[in-house]
C-alpha cells in the first residue's frame, strides 16, 4: 500500500472513530503532564511503525483496518480475542465469506496470532489494549509478547517490546559474537606465530 493509500485509510479510520465518538458523546483527553493520572476509559497502545509496516507489506485494506478497530472495541484486556467472526462482520457490514478472508489476511499479516491452545490474540508487539504493559510481571504476558515477537519474524515489522527471553537471547548472541571475535584473534595470532616459527 502506498503512503497516500495508508494516509487515506487512516483518515477514513479517524473519521469512523470521530463518528462513533459523536454518536456516544465521547471526549478525547490528552494528558500532557508527566504525573500519573487514573485512567477510567479503555485505551490502546499502538506501535505505529510496526503497524504501518504490516499495513504496507501485507496490503491491508480499509475493511481489514475496520475489523481491527472492531476487535479493539470488543477485545478483552490481555489482547485475547473471543468473538464470533460472523457476528463481528455483521456488526460492521461485512459478509461471512468476506469476513473469513479478512481474518485470514490478519492472521497472515501477524496482527492476529494464535497460541498452542488455539486462543487468538491481537499481536501485543503491534497493539496492546488497556493496562497490558503495566502487568508485565505476569508470565502469561511475557509468553504472549514472545509469541508476538516470534510471529513478526520474516515480516518487515520488528518487535516493539523487549521481553526477558528476548534480552537473554540478545545477551547470548553478544557472548557468542565475542567468543567468535576472540577465536578469530587467536587464529590470527597463531598463524602469525606459525609464520615466525617457519622462518
């Protein structure tokens, strides 16, 4: 999707949000102070670069984004998606056949991920709902973040949140790189020593 198409999709998406807000007499509050304030309404944290990357790479359409927005509206905290796809499609005017295509596209794009038990989640490495990140001490949250990061491998999007597992892997990679570097130096020194011995 080209930049203009992405901009149009987001403009349309924002128009849809504005219309919904007008219907529900909602307000948007922008917090500009660094102090913590109690949050009373639902919110999402979107990692914009990862989201745009997936939109562009997988050519997500306006209806794909509408499906994501509806999922965000009804999704539980912890990014768990428990919904009848047919009902969701019906609520936004998408036929069951087309809804199946959109769900497949969203799974292919790694925005929707599935765990080993068959539970479907919105990838928290792209979008997290509510106080998802403030409960990071939970092992299930770390497992889901790792699942999301693994799902993004092979796409143009990069994980947005480093988990303990990812930090450990990065540390192990750094240690391996240092060992390789030391081995190269040792081999270089040995070849120099061999050269001196041969003279």
